[in-house]
């Protein structure tokens, strides 16, 4: 009996101690978190830039970076972003939470107060960070957000189109897609609706027609906002070469601007492949067509890419090569990976890594870096292993 009482008392003591140890600790004041700048760790392998001769012209010293546009590139050191010019000179010291490529000679930046603004090519703050959100400049205007509404500013930071929209996108060919009262339309640079906001979504004009969506079906309107091809397609793409890819039921075909089929609905996939050609897939094989449905390339390839600078990638078996617009195979299928041509060069993956070929298939820059990106403004990003 005494033993049982002892065990019971011991249990109560241990339970009390455990409860004490689980009780909240005394408040020592607010916990100090590390600054957001330290959210990014330093990269083990740095990024730099090579020229088309393969020479490393901007030292590998960045933890991340982007392609050059308008003569400048966005770079990151640890958790902060800035800009460099093509000599590698910092025009904006990395101090921003985020930064985007230059457009219309202005670069969009995000501060650590989560405000967006713009810097110019001299490295100066051109438009003070003050916006809840902002888009890149296009055709002299940029969409910005304040107090949950969007409008547009000019390159001086002045309001050009009042804040009134629920969503807004960049201008292209003088028009921009916006959302008002839950529906999308197109406005001009004066803020006037060219296509009234009455669609679930709307796309920019291409070949004089704009693709619109309503109740999960697609049709097309003209520049007067008139519906010229009825809303009837399950899927539809923008017009190119006066034709557009559509799907009414289970297969894809090609229509003209009157809505008549020039290529019947019989393909599993159909897309505009640039240079006046259409890529198509049927029964697991791909080829290229003209607007009238005549074959440029027979349906014998596993996969096809669109044309870029006159050449398109093709896959035969497990490997890739390139064909030209006459359908001639410029290179045999001997690459493990391929990318589009940019500025006369294309990245290719082979046993040794990723290098660059020219348009006749010669290996111009062999694999020597951990990773490489496409050329832009004459320079390519490379990640150096060292």
C-alpha cells in the first residue's frame, strides 16, 4: 500500500514538472528576423556573359542574371537586383528586391517596401516607387495599380489613362486588353473602348481581327467591334497569314477571315510555325503544311518545333536535328536537346554538354560551361564551373 502511494505521488510530481516545462516561456520581446535581402543564398557557381567568339567578356560574378535588352541586363548579387551595361559596369547597384528588363528605356523595380517604380538607362530613379503593382512600358505607356485599381502612366510618370480597371495589360499596335466590371475589352491610347468590355477574355488584333471568348467558346471581332466570325469554337488561335487555327469538335483545322475552312478539321494538333507554314500532328507524326493544306514536310517526325530564323527543330527517334523552309534536313538527328536559333546561333545538347551551332550545323562554341542561355544583344549568359 505504501509503495502504491509513493508511485502515485511520484507521478503527480513528474506530471507537474512536465506541465511547467511546456508552459509558455517569458516574453523576451519581438523576434528579430533576418532582412529579406538574405533570403537568397550565394550561388556556388557564378554567372557571366560571353560574346559570339566565346570569350568571357563580363566576369562570372553574379548569383543570377537575365538577357541583355536595350543594352542593359538585370543581375543579382545575393538577394539584391540591379543593372549592368554591356561593358559590365553597374549602372544600378544591386539594391532592389526585384528588377525587370528595360522596355522603352525604363526598367521596372520593386523595393523592399513592396513598392514599384522605374529607373532609366542612366541609373537614376525616373519614376519613384509608389505603386502596388506595375507592368513594363510598351508603346510609351505602362499599366500601374493603386488602391486596387489599374490605369496607365506615361514615361514621365503622369497618369495618362485614369485608374478604373480591374486588370490591365501592355499596349500592342495601339491597343491594350483591360478588364472592367468583370469583363474584358480593348482600349486605345486615349482610354476609349475599341472592343466593348463584354467578353470573358479578349486578345489583341492580328490580321485585322481580334479573338474573343464568351461562355467557353471563341469567335472573332473586327476593329469596329463587330462580331464577324460567330462565337462557336471550342478552341481558337490568333490569325496569321490571313488564317487561324480552330477546333469545333474533336480535331483542329484552319479557317480564313470569312470563317471558311481552308484546311479541314482532322489534325490532333495544328499551330502557326512562322515563315508562312503551319505545323500539324496526326496519328502521332508531325509535318509542315501551307495555307492550302499542301505538305511542305511529310508527316514522318516524332515532334517539330516552329521555324526560327529559317530553321526548325525536328525529332526522329530519340535525337534532334534541324530542317530548313524547303524541308531539307540541314543537320542529321544527333543532338540530345535543341533550342531555337537566336542571332544566328542555336543551343544544342550533346554528350559533352551544351554548346552553340551555326545555321549550317557546325559546332561553333563547344560545351565548356555548366549552363548557357541564348544570345541577346550579342551576348549570352553562362554559368561558370570553378
